């Protein structure tokens, strides 16, 4: 069935914090405003969210909350850190500190997102530097103007990453029952975009963040006519056979699943990801192989002791199944005393046209 795609846009309005030229102390030289076109970001429209907020995983469905920090990387000639790559021997007061050129541009949301006729808008202030980024006016040591910059933004911001960082790992927490850890797992980036100096001149740019994880919600229901009731349904479960780590490469603007290095191994029965029926959880985009255990859970005993419960029940997809970035997946597990029947229904988090039809697992 075809569904309308609605990209989950995170509205960003970047407030430029430019300091006026002037004297700051008795011996300080006047501040010199460097040349170059200022890079400004305006708000982007956000449509009505595809999924009504019901748990922690829906926190960033349609907007960022107040106080959210976003790392913005601006690259130019040979992926240099273009936005602070000035000849500071000429503009010694910009950046204001010697190490500013190695700092990521960080913007923070102020107040709640404001609903408009076009969606929601989040206002941001620059918190990492005293002056806003500007389009670089030199190509390395040459006199030619740089013809473009590449802009890549990441939420949540990683304070340990600088523009010179080749890549870094982002790992979702094993405990996907904790609301804060669930929210922290919702990695978002924009599609890296090239902007020319003319595009930056006298106008604001729009920046759209997209969800880079898959969101999964598991529901357990008793089979109609069985002796089980909702009181027997699992509250918690283990998620097995999933990888938790992606590699983010700011200069390339990519987010890719990793199969080597720290936290790259798939979760196991001895070291599972922990989930709860009351919350959704996030995992990187990946394929779960057919007949590979994906969920492990226990059917609860009856309070009167007549049914002792069943431990170690598992669910495995009957065919290879792929989780895609930016989608929500609802899996319904139907339980009976004599056997565990599993049916799965898939709904699109972003309401886009699915590359496959809804399936029964």
C-alpha cells in the first residue's frame, strides 16, 4: 500500500550572534571584522508528526526540545574546516581564542518550538563561538575565492568531536527501557549539502535533520479464545542479534553501520539489548536474518498459581527482514499457552512510500 511520505523535519532557525566592532579594554586593539559572506541558517517548515507522541522515542518526532545542542560542520577546500579557516594573522581577534578554529559550531535551541502555518520552528543561538561562521574567502594559500562549502549537522552533538575528526562511533545504549537513554539513541543528521558563496550571500539557508535510526515497538497480545489474558503478557523483553553502532563521518556526511571495533558485535542472549512493552527502542538500520532469534521473553504466571508461566520464549522472523532509517516498525506478538504465534505488522514512521508491502513475520 502506498503512503504519503512526510519527512520528519527538524526546524532550525539559526540566530547569528555578531559582535559590533569596538574597543574592549585600555590596551586592546579594535576588533576587526573579517571579510567573507556570513553563513546564516533560517527555520525549516515541519509538518504534523506522523506518530502522536506516546513514549520517550517520540520526543523528537517533529521538533527539538529546548536546550538541545546541534553540532554543525562546515567544510571547504579539500574538506578543510572552512568556516574558521581564516588567515588569523590578519584577523587575530577572530576567532577570539587561538583554538577556536578547531571547535565545532554548536547551536542550542531556545524555548519550545513554535507552531506556524507551515509547521514548527525552533530558534537557535550559537554557543560555541563569539561570532557567526562566514564563507571563507581564500582557497588554502591562494588568492582565489573558495567556490563552495559543505554543511553537515548532527544531533545530538558530540562534544569530543572536532571538524578535523575523520569519523566517530555512535552507539545506542543496551538499556532501551530508560527514557533518557532512548531519547539519546535518536541520532539525526541533515543530508550534507553544498552551498556556493552566491547562495550564502544575503539570504538564509535551510537545514533539515532526518532520523538515522529505525524505531521499533513490540506489543504482546493473548490469542483470542486462549486461556491467557493481558495479565500474562510480558512487560520486558530481550533484543538479540542486533548491532548497536554506526560510524558518523562528518566530512563525507555519512552514517554507516559498523561490523568491527568497539560495540560492533551483535547483541547475544548473554548480553542482550533490554526493551519494554511500554516504550519503543532505536536500532541502526540493518537486516535480521531469517530464523535468527530477535526477541526473547517470558509469559507471566497467573496470580492464582494455576498457570506457572513459560520462560525463554523467542521470536525469529521467517525471512530476512530489513529495518530502514527513519521508519517506525510495530511488531505484534500473539501468545497462546500451547504455542507462541507471532504476527508482525509494519507501519511507516515517516509515512513514505514503502519499498515493500506490509508483511506477516
